[in-house]
C-alpha cells in the first residue's frame, strides 16, 4: 500500500512540474519590441529638461508642481504612513 502512495505522489509532482514548465514557456509577449516610441520619448526628455532647469534655478514651486500627491505616495518611514500631501502643508 505504501508503494502505491509513493507512486501517486511522484506522479502528481511530475504532472505539476510539467504543467509549470509548459505554462512558463508559453509566455505572452507584453510589449512590441520593434515599436517606435519617439513621441513618448520626446515627452519624457522634455519633462526631464524642465526638471533640470527648475532645479538649477532653485524653483521649488515648479519642482513641487511636477510631483504627484495622493494616498499612494507616502514618505519613507515604515512607522509613520502619512501621505506626502500632508507633509507639505
């Protein structure tokens, strides 16, 4: 009886492993690697240049306007999870 139980366990493990390998090899492609994202790239480059100019001019209000505030944006303290918008007031 013990022999049948071990065989069943091994068969189940082999089936599960084969299933994992089969699904791991059948990944869907999530992005088009040959796509041209020139418009998005130029928007990002333009915004980075604006941030650098604002930082060089110490224009803190402008730099703050680029920041997103909300409940998902928190300060980096594990003990205190206050939102960033509360910290700037």
